[in-house]
C-alpha cells in the first residue's frame, strides 16, 4: 500500500522545527494536518544529528515524536531513476547539486 503525502519535509526544515524555530514550527503544524512525509535520506541525516549530540536519548525521543504520523518515503527504483535523470541533466548544464539534496528532491518528484 502506498501512502501519499502532500508535503515532503526537507532536512533543514525538520532541524529548525526540532529546535523550535519560527515560522517552521507553526507552518509544519499546519502542514501536518494535510499529511507530511520525510525522505529516508533526510531521516538518515537527522539520525546523524542525534548521534552527534551529547544528549542522544533525549534527541532521539524528540525526533521520534516529530516522526510520529509522518510518511517515510523510501528510495525506490523510480526515485533512483529520477535522481539519475536529474543529475545527468544538471551536470550537462554545468550545475552541481549535492547528492543527498538531489536524492531528497528526487523523492518529491
């Protein structure tokens, strides 16, 4: 079963939300009502932050609370194909985008 979400939360937005920064907290609370998703790639980046923190248990609990009800979007074959196509198009134009950012974006396309 595929569960669709209207919005994909980027890693930066998630970090700002978790740190209590406005307007991210308010906006994500509103968007949450319409179903939010997060890329598994963003999730990996967020877990890196957890394991770099001195208070890992607290940070992981906060992250898990944030993730409750969010759809985690996996890197599927279609996502990989989109990534490859976009990366080739961008490189042919001399544009470089960080792989993780492009992979996250590819989950939203």
